[in-house]
C-alpha cells in the first residue's frame, strides 16, 4: 500500500493515554492502582472463579449524548441498540461466539452482568436514562473535556449509582476510552465515538456491532488489554487463562496467530479486549469474568442490583474485608455494599435484567491492516515501552485502581458549559434540551473537581439509592489491590 493511500480503519482505544493523563494530574493514583491489583490477586488466588453475587448484577446506565450538529444527535433507538449489544455480549448470548476456535470454547463465559437505562435521576425524578447536550466543540479527545459542562461536555451523574456513558464525536481517534476503578469521581465512566456506538444510526462498519462499548466497559470493570500493553512479550492482562501476546491484533486475523512462543494456538484475538473488528471479537474468558467480579466486590460494589451476597459460594474469604483507597484529596471512607436481591430502586429498571433483543451480529466485510499500535507499557509507571508497530497511536498502559467511594453527596458546582444548549444533565441547572419523551432531570449532580469524592448520595442503610436500587451496605473494609505479572 502506498504511503499516501488511505488505510483501512482499525480499532484504537484511548484508555491508556487517558490513564497516563490522570497519573500526571493525580500521582497518588499509582499507589491506589497497586493496592487494587494486590487485593484482586489475593482474592482470585483464594477463589479463582470468584463471583460478587449469587445472581445477575444489573447496572443502571446514563447515556450523555454530546453533539454539535443535528446529525450527531443520536436517537433513542440507537441508544437502546447499544444497551442490547452490551447485554447480548455480557450474557454470552451472541451467536457469533461460534467463531471461537475449539481450543478456547470451554473458556467462553457469561459475565453475570447486565445493563439497563436508568429510570430515575439522582433526585428521584423520572428519566429515560439519556441526556442531550449541544456543544460548540468540533471533536473531543481523551482529556475528559466531554465529561464536564464547563468544557463543552456533560457532567457525570453519581458514579456509585450509574455507569456514565458519553457519546460524542472523536473523529475515531480513538474509538473510545474508559476510566479504571479508583480514579476521580467527576470523570468516572466510558466515552464512545458516535460512529462506533450501538448497531444503527451513526454506527459504521467495521465497528457497528456495539463492541467498542463492550471493550471499554471491560476496562471500567478493571480488565486490561489482552496483550498487556507492551510490545515485547513482557506484558500481562493479569488473567491466567488468556495467552501472552506481543501486540494487539487488528482486523480479522486467521487462527492461529502465533507470537511470544504462544503456539500452537497463538493469540486469543477473538477476545473482546483485543483490537480486532467488531465481528471478530466474540468472547470473555472465565478468568476475565472473575476479575470483573473482583471489581464489583470492591471498588464497584456500590453500583448495581441483584444477587444475594458479595462472596461466591465457594468461600467468602476471597471477598473478606480490608481497606481500599481511591484518589482523593481527603480521606476516603470504605463503605462497601453487597449486591442486594431487593427490587431495583429509582435509578434502574424494575426488572433485574435487560434482555437482549439485538439480532445476531452481522458479518462485516471490512478488513483492516495488521498494523500494531505503539502501546507504551507501564505497570503503574510513567515510563513507556515504545512499540514497533505501524500504527501512529501511542498507548501507554497502566492499570488503575480501586475506589472506595465516599458516601457523601458531591456538591461541587459545575461551570456553565460553552455548549449551545444543555439537556437534562443533572449537573446543569439551565438545561434546555431534554431527551425525547423524557422527564427532565432536575437534579444538580455536577461532579466535583475533587478527584476522590464520590457523587453518590446513598447512605449505609438499605435505603433506596437513586441509581442502583435498594442495597444492603455492609460496612466492611476492603482489601487492597495492585498490578503484577502474569503467573
């Protein structure tokens, strides 16, 4: 291919770049991450198939649509298609999992996690779970500006009650990014480019099966890129049942793709945490699911409903107490909640699971070049190993940390947005554009600039929590976590 010829699109994720920015702004996050990884390793060494509850955990989602033009103002049907795609893939109900090579089929695992658009905002008012904010910004990057009304975006809703999911124009550079557990409350959540969101509308091939969000929500639940974000076979995703790999895979590789002496089976490029096209990533492994549940038992324990306890039937020692920290300028309290089996509260749907109505993922013919991104690795260090790859994107990896979210309600004010109009975003009091058919969210939950403060107003009692429903708040201290090498 000539140097000046257009290259086929390939996946890029801005998680590492965004995380490196956070580390520069909040150096204490590095230690938080190490503590988080240590707790995760300890828990999973005791209970490798750990589950945070005895049933499905349902997570309320608020989608913040930030648009400049009417064409970027995605509709409710596209939003719903993304929720359906998340539920399809996180329940392992995708029929294209038949593409998994036979050597890995026994590892394909239902995560036991489902997602539902929030039905109540942080003040208990009815909502569709979608906010609309018009902006003057042409395109957003990984600097989190889309997450604040003062920089042309939309403020986060309380992270203890909602998964915040922003949709905006990023010019597919990258396709999306997420924040690991333990970072600042004001920026907690996932950002997706509007061309990769859902399965219709503005979504375009080869990223039109909703799997950019599947990948990024994996990061939000503490999963690491499957190759470990290095280019020398030294990286690790801290999961034992995924093979070591040298680089990300792009497009539609052919099995086996052997690197790092990982033959005969090679790289697990069909995994959601690789960089392949949407129609090629089709599975999470049992080890990845256990790691997600370790996050749901620790830094993400305040969110979601369903299940019966915070430890698996195989033993509670893995989920036992210890202290957990989050990035905060003040001391953070470790009030941990078990996922309750009580009915969903104001933030979620009354049903415990949003069933996937999405049809079978269609095959995308678009193939991308096998160029590797230059991912710089750091296991919580700022040094990056430059990758020998064709891609110009430079990701530096470091896992971030577990959050012990303070239960106090965040009252930080948000600057007036430079946007032309703001929707029913609870952080904006002068919202003028509500989502179609929704009741305006009148709550003022603008995220504080205090990086560690939690936006949640939930108490330690079993009272109704705006985003996550009724919860039993067990006052347990949390175990600490850190990053380590693949064993």
